[in-house]
């Protein structure tokens, strides 16, 4: 079976012939997509989008976070991760916390620490605040957001 398209003149033209034909293809794309394809970031300092949303620029680098929860139980892990995230946000409102799913694990991590010592300090506080998560709590190396 051959794939074909019908041109404006009503003739059947092969898709392969259309693709291989000489001509110019124009791609209209946002600058952020072009930058992502090239592997660069084009985010400047705080900027306002067309619809009024304010985006804060954040540099990404390697650092540390405190892992509060991780589980792979398909029936309960998501709900437990969301509960842990709510607890961390309520108890430590100044820390950013992140819920992630990397199959099959649901994880909750908190903080954007540049040094392991900073993360260890918060880890000690979390061990006292969340004894139910004591077995999950640990410092992990991760990509962090820096918003200086």
C-alpha cells in the first residue's frame, strides 16, 4: 500500500516525492523551544509573559536535597507522597518541596541546598518533626534550583 496525498490540482502525489521535492520548509516556533533544541536556556531575569504570569528565572546546578519519602507501591505510593508533601510544606514553609514520579517510585524531596552540611542540618530537624518518615529521610545529590 502506497501513501499519497491529493494536491490542490486534484492529482495524487506520493508523500515521499513531496518530502524529497526541492523547496524551503519554514518552521515557526517560540524562541524558548529553539533554545531547548540547541541545549541552551533563554530565560532572563524575572519576566512577565503575555498572559500576565510572572516567571522567576532559576539557574539549575548540582546540589543536595533531603529526601523525605520514596515508595513504589502502585496502590498507595502516590497518596502517601502527596500527604508527605503537605506535611513538609506545612512544617517547613520556607523550603521548596518537590513530588516526583520516576517509574515505579514516587518521591518527595525538600530544599535546594548548595552544600551537604546545609542539607544535613535540615535533615536533623526533619528527623524530629517527622518520626514516621525516619526510615525514608536521607540527603541525596540532585539538580537544584538557585534563585539568587
